[in-house]
């Protein structure tokens, strides 16, 4: 499946214990996992690509919806122009880059690109 601008591409959850959450989702829903170091694991076989990030702080909203856009600077400028707030500046990770933003209601989402 190809990535399409402005579509939900990925969902990321927080987890206190990565091993426990992987065991749970594998046993209950047959999800499979790929580890990216000690604090991150992606999952597949779930209907939508996603991952779990280890969190030390209390988890209040453990889901992060991640949209795709090939031009992060362009879409970041548009987020700001329409009253969104940047909560995490553009950063790189294995496979691409992304930034986080808050919509006018305070919901945090992210936009990533492989470009």
C-alpha cells in the first residue's frame, strides 16, 4: 500500500512495559512486532501500521495518530497558518522525519515523511 498525502498512515501508542504490551496484543489479536531498540516496537497484522513507544510518565492520552505528507515544511506552514500549534519540531527517525502539532481543540497528531 502506498502512502498518500494527508491520509492517516500510522498510529502510535504509549506503553509502560513494552514486553507486556507486545505479549498481550500478540496473544489476544495475533499482532506481530519488530523492535527498534529498547524503547520502541512497531506492530503489523493489525489493519493499520503502528507502534508502541515506552513511556515513563503517566499516560493520559496514549494514542498518537500519524498522517503522511511528502513535504513536511509545506504542511507544517499550513498547520501554523490555520491556527495549529507545533508541539514537537521536525526530527529524524529511522525511515524518515516527522513533527507533532496540536489542532485548535488541543488534540496532538503528527505528520511524517519518508522524503
